[in-house]
């Protein structure tokens, strides 16, 4: 049984991606209002029961022997991958077994630490997040651990770029009535110029977010905001996997369950043996198709088939 890897899942940006989860459940330096996995269970700036390096590498080795078909191996999962003290060792171990590209998805908040930068630089591709433009907006959008500041985030990203020659991406998550003004985007774009990513990509709430008040921004608005970047930012379109029959099969099975009873993300993941990241992709597809809606009850979000079903 897999404990620390999941997928491959269809990624809107990078093709078929094998996910690598090296953290305790939902351990992160931030508690972003838009996070698709819900509120952060453990907000931390130091490791919290990290996965053993040998256990993770053994799972990847077994996957390579039995399947091994993916476009990229992606560090993502339940929280911030750079919290793992053995990140560099894990990447080196993967390289000794295969030649697939390695992608690190990070919020960038720990890159002000030299040892974290050294580990992250071993990846082929790094995608970081920048959705705020000052300390106040950082607190509102990302809700960081007290030891993380907006300035430390910026300085870490700038320092990392100086020595990283791989593919470097910025994702800016746009929230209606929060950072979707020309003034906010101009400021984010100015910081982006100082970091010098290869690409900037604008995203919005295509899946149910951690906070129900977070609202998506429409495509026309995103196109306007993209022009504040030089070159213009990319708008991340919904990924349509070439493995459509397999994806649709899982989606339809999930929908059949939700027709019978409302379920949380955790319920869906457990019922189908999915990692939460996989489950949220399928639920997001159903929500966008209008076949499922998300409802908040107390601290939990439930997914329910729409009445027309």
C-alpha cells in the first residue's frame, strides 16, 4: 500500500504527475485562505514527524518497477515540502533510480535558509507562490506562521534565483475583491521582476477553497490582470488529460456516491483509496461541471450532488 506517493494524476501545467508527499498531514508554514486541502492542521517552521527518507525512496523504487509512467515527479502533497530536512537526499536518491524530471511545488517561505535553498536547487523545476504585495496582504491571504514575514519570503526567493538554473515558475492566486485590482497586481508584478521567474501563471479558485468567502475571478478579468506582467502572465486553463477514460471513470464513481450522501474530501479520499490531492482534483472537476456543490457546515466542507442530478 502506498503511503507517501500518489497518482499519477493529471496536472494542468505539467502533464501526468506522480505526487510525492513527505510531510505529516497538512503541515505547512502558511494557512492560505484559498488552499484546496482546507485549513492547515499544523502550522510550523520546523519538521513535524517527517517521512523517513528510506521509506519514501523504497516506495518510488517499487512504483518504477511496477508502473513508472509519468511526465514528472512532483513534491507536493499535504503541506510544504521544504519542511523536510532530507529533501536534498530524497531528490538525489530519485536521480539515482530514474531520469524523470523533478518538480518542487513550494510556497517559498523557507528559501531564506541556505540549507533549504541548497536542497531545492537539486530539482529540475521549482514553482513558488506570490499572491501578496505587502505585509498586510500577506497576513490576509496566506496567514503565515509568526516566524515568517513577507520580507523573508521575498529575500529567500531572490537569493534562490541567483543560483538556480532550472525552470522557475511563479503562481499568483487571484481572489475577487482581495488582490484583483490593477494596483495590487502592479505591485506583485514589480516584485516578480526582482525575482525573475521564467514564467508567471495566474490561478483562481477552480476548486473549493479553505475559506468559503474566497471567490474566483473570471477569465476576462484574469486576462486584463495578466497584462501587468512583462511578459504577460499565463492564465492556467483547466487541464484536459489525455487519460480521459480513466479520469472520467473515477469522477463518475465519486458522483454516484455523492448522489447517495454528502461527503467530505476526507470521506472521498478514504472511500476510493486516493490521496487528498487526487480527490480534490476529481471533486473540482465535478464542481466546475455543476454536478456537485460544496457546502460548509461548522469547520467541515461537504460535497453534495446538485438537485438536478
